[in-house]
């Protein structure tokens, strides 16, 4: 890895607007609703995971795989905090080959 690779984003340039929008929505979901709930329903699936947050994770997986999901996870952690990021980590369980 070269020094410039640190600044390289893990998605194609043509997806930049979509990816940034998805990450902004993901942060907003975490802050407003959290990624996990104590009870299913009202936007949360049977495993109490936020349905839209999982859909965003699947979209990110399709665009850039685990590298993009990990990059997005780090952005959420930086913007929303460690606790919400840990909830996102669990909410994304079983999406592709997700590992933070």
C-alpha cells in the first residue's frame, strides 16, 4: 500500500454521490432511531435490527463489498460514536461477508 492509498475511497467514482448519501442516511438513522431495538416492529425486523440500515448495508456491499462496508462503519463510528457503531456492527450481521 502506498501513501496515496490512504486517501483512496473504496468505491468507484461514479458511485460517489450515492455512497455519500447512503452514509449520511446511515448516520442519521443511528442518531435518531439507533440500529437496534428491544422489540421488533416500527422499522425493526424480527431480530430487532433496523430494516433500512440493513438495506443500506446491502447496497454498500453490492457497490464495494466488505471494504466499502468497513469504510462506512468507520465513518459512522467517527460521526455517531462507538456505542452506535457497535450496534451497527450487529445490525449488519449476515450481510455479505461483513466484518468490521
